[in-house]
C-alpha cells in the first residue's frame, strides 16, 4: 500500500533504523525492490528520477508502481528523487506520488529556501511529503578546510532551512558522493557534523550517495569485461554509524546499476546464442534483489513491516 515517506521516516526514527530508497528504471529493478521488501517484511521507498521518468514515461512508471503496491502487504512510498523544477514536481503530484524531493542544493541558500517552500506549499495540502537537500555531495577530499565548509551542510543553516521551509526530510552532505568512485583514498565521512545537524534539526535526515559498491559485484562485472578500476563505495560500518547518529533514509542507486550491468554481462558471456530478453534480463532481477535485501538488513528495516 502506498503511504507518505513522512510516515515511514518518523516510524523509522522512533525505531532507530533507516528506510531504503531504491531507484528503479525498468520492470526488473522494480520487481527486485518489491519482492525483496515482501520477503524481508520491510517498509520501502521506491524512488524515480526525472531521467527515469523521461526514459520509461510517467504513466507507465505510475501504473507499474501502483500495481505492485496494491498487492504488497507493506507500507511503500512512491518518491520523486532529485526533482529539479516545480513543473516536474507538479506532474508527479498529479500522478499520485506520495513523496517528492526538490533539489535546490546548487542554488544560493535564499533561492533554495524559496524553491523548497514553494514545493512544500504545493505538496502538503495533498498529504505528500517533501524532501530537500542542503550542501553538495562532492566528498571531503578538497584541498582546504574552507572548501570543505562550502561543500558540506552547515548545521546552523540546516536548522534555519528546515524552519523556513517546513520540509519533511533533509538530505545532508557529510562526505558522500554519487556514483561508483566516491573516494580516492580512505573513506571519510564527517560524523561530528552529522551529530551537530541532528542536534539542531528535528526533521528526519537523509543520506544520498551511500552505495557501498560491493566487491562481489565489481569482481563479477570486471570478470565479464567491465572497466571499473578504482570503484569504491561507503563501508557498511560507516552506514551503521550514520544510522546510529540519526540518518533515517538512505538512497541506493549505483549498487543496483552495477548488479544489473554485471549480470547482463555474465548472461551474454555464458550464453552467447541466447536472444530471449526474458532469459537475459531475468537473472538481473535476482541480482538486484540480493542487493536490496542486504541493504534492508544493514539498515535495520527488515521485519519492521509486520
């Protein structure tokens, strides 16, 4: 059943665990997420980016997700991830999304506030939760302390931002980054900054760019021809610590893409004469489901939808 992310996240915050938001882009990825959630008895957020909407078509995404939600005996949210403009948000609200993110993190603080408040004013009357982002996901390997301060979320600014926008969840920058190449050296997350943000901000906190880039996926992908030298993600112990310090929503995209790609490569290499798309794509669902189930256990959300 579809519900707002607000309900899922406040329940998670009280229970000291995090809910996974898993990005989907096709039928296989969606089935992997739903089946994993059912088997793990976990609440789940199904996330769709504007580029995925452009790729698959909003009506198809909407119907696909709602069809699965009707038969899944667990709380699920349909979430717009990294919405960039009010028009896209409005289309998703009309389509029945239960959660939207407006990403104004690239804007000046005042402009980010104005954009986020406008979206909140549109979404809240419909019972739809709103997520925003403050700070930039660029890692913390910048050359000076000053550069780091510009990139990462300022705790006092976070407090003012949430108060000014009435946003339901805030994505914070503490050193994570999108993609499969998150760190040149050892992973670095600013946990002290996260503690300060949690002390100042009452809204649930979100961690983007948190894929761990599992070695088993990389090894399989490289074995069958992928070029992924230097791929490195967030260690699982860092994720656990972030949850213990107040993170209640964690976005996962890269790990699903890597599992999909590695398995496609394996299928084609092992069965070069195969041309049935179902037999080529079918194994990708199982690989992605393995990733999702592992994340739910890591986040502590398994068996929370009983």
